[in-house]
């Protein structure tokens, strides 16, 4: 226990100077457990671009050598503050994920790598490591960034903003109805069909 604590404080010191980094060849065979959260704060600065000023996250990470690789296995619980791509409102989106990132130094080590699939749930990445430094902060950053949707939506049914007056249509209605409806009509793949049907009826 004492030893784990020492490794922790050693890593913390490293973290303050060069980010959270471990050397590939120096990961002890017993592995290292690392737990971070917004309260302990080691990664807050690094995650600022994803989580903003009020981060809310918890990670449990285990780093251990595996055959000729180093495996970073972790769990992330996190709250993302996303901006809806339709109505521009900020909304919270919580997620929890498991991941494994296995770092390797040579193609040979890949060939020797037998998958240990017993506790492999969540995402799995193989990453070629140039140099000798594994940046744990970067791994966490990448895993969180992967959870940001390309087009965030506060809800599937979000009505978005009025194209004319900019009002949030989830919250209130406006008077610029007709133009807006025309626009919706043009967008709909059925609008042409609707037009054809009308012609037929006439
Ligand atoms: Zn929205
Ligand atoms: Zn309007």
C-alpha cells in the first residue's frame, strides 16, 4: 500500500511538470492504479477544452504490462456540457464508458499479442507508441473527445431556432410562421411528392 502511495505521489509530481506521463519500459509488472476526478483536479486543465470551467468526471485507470505491450484500461464517468446544434442551448449529457488502449512498440509485439478478452468491454484501441512516453492524460482526453457527438442534439425532437427571428421554438412561438413553413416544406423529401399528388387531384 505504501508503495502504491509513493508511485502516486511520484506521478502527481510528474503531472505538475510535464503532464501525466509514464515510461513504457518502466511500468511495473504489478501495474499501476490511477484514479482522477474533478475534485483531485490533476486533469482539469488538460480537459478544459472538453469539459469547460466546471468539470464533472471520475476515472479509474489501470496501467499494466501485457506481453510486450502496455495496456491502459479504464472507466470514465463524465458529464459533458454540449451545445445543441439546432437550438444552441447548452445541455448536460452524462456518460459512462469502459475502454482499453494497448500501446505497442513493434509489429512483432502485435503478432505475439493474444487477446485477453475476458474483461474486454467497451472500446478497444491499439496504438503504436513512438518514443517511450505514455501520456495518460492524453488517453483520457481522447476517450472523452470520442464521446462528443458530431451534431449534438438536446433532444431528437428539438425544434431549433426560427430562421427568421431566431426565437427558440422549443420555448415559444413566433409570428413568422409562413416563411418558416415554406422552408420546412422545401427540406422535406415528401414535399415534391405532395405537390405531385395535388396536381393529380386537380
Ligand atoms: Zn436543441
Ligand atoms: Zn420567428
